[in-house]
C-alpha cells in the first residue's frame, strides 16, 4: 500500500543555527507516526550532515537531498554526487524541481540520467514535475506532465517504482500563495496515475505515492490531502516554520 508523505523542501534558506533549531524542534515534537506515514526534510546540502545527525535522534524524521549530479564523480565544481549523499546516510533526493529546471537548465533527458544514477546507488528519487502557467492556460498541461513523466521515468522497470515518489508541483502555484484547488490537484493526480497504469499496470500505479506541492499551508493541507489520489505534499515556505510544518504533517491523518 502506498504511503502518505509530507516532505519539507527548505530550498536555499536557513543558516546553520536556524537549520539545527528547526530540526531539533521537529525531532522533539514529532511523536510516533502511523505505519503508512512518512515525514522528511530536505535541507541545503551544506546542512545535510548536521541536520542528519540531529534527525538520527528521531525514529521518524527522515532527511533527503535537494539535488545531485548525474555523474559518479569528477570535475563538476560546486556539485555533489549520489555517493556523497549515501556516505552521509542520505537515502532520498529531490530531482527535477521546477527551480532546477528553470534556473539550472535541467531537462527531462538530464533528469533521466540523474534518476538512473540515484536508483543505481540505492537512493530513493522524489521526482518533481508540473506545468507552467501558460501551459495550463493553453490547456497543454496534461500533455506536458505526461511528457515529463515519460521522458525521465518510463524506461524504468516496474520494480524500480518501489523507489520513486512523484511530486506534482504546478509552477504557477509555487511560492505564489496561489494553490491548485483540491479538484484541480485531484484531476491531475488521477491523470498521472492513469498514465502510470497504462504503462505499468494498476498494481504498480496504485503503489506509487504522488505528492502535491505548491503553496500548501496549514489551512488548505487537509482538504488537498483528502483527495483520493493525493498522497501528501512537498512543502516549501511553510516547511520553514515549525508549527506550520507540524500542522501540515498532522493533516495527513
Ligand atoms: P511553496 O510551498 O513555497 O509554494 O513551495 C513549493 C515547492 O516548491 C516545494 O518543493
């Protein structure tokens, strides 16, 4: 059975003291989770080691990376590799976030390589994708999303989908305070699951967690997470505030 997941994407926010304080507060506040729920934070890579050490004191708080390079090692100044993540016990990574696509020119073809590198190392992939505003307005959003899935992921074997989480993040809803309505989220998540079903069959598609991201806040999380094909959220701004993030975690139940 697929799990419900709330993951915080801290993006390029928080200095060391702030990152450790937020992590400590989360570790202290998070009690045991139901077996079908997971909670994760994805700090900037410079904090992964220290945040990981604090989170290790919790049975429930997981830590993931925000990005990794597709190559194993080499002359890629400023980048980090999957084996570096593994060496710090980081076993999950966001790939394909719209900010990586927009500002660092990541496309589906590079993301396909990153996905393969991560999975080969045993790193779980949280694959982010979603349409831009003009694509929704000209009604190509379903096609765009299908291509983002097919081009980066549909070469995988069915068994590899046990290590892939999807995060649908419409670009027009990220950091804008404008969220997809629960109906819009459900409509797209159902589309994503049906594309997966066509390619891999219902059993595989039913097992994949599909998170929604884009201005999820304590006051809208419950309704969005209540949709049948929404399995939690990838949270930006609200993951930087302890009480807001905890309220969103609570909205999974
Ligand atoms: P916001 O929650 O700030 O809209 O960010 C969403 C996001 O990009 C998470 O990856």
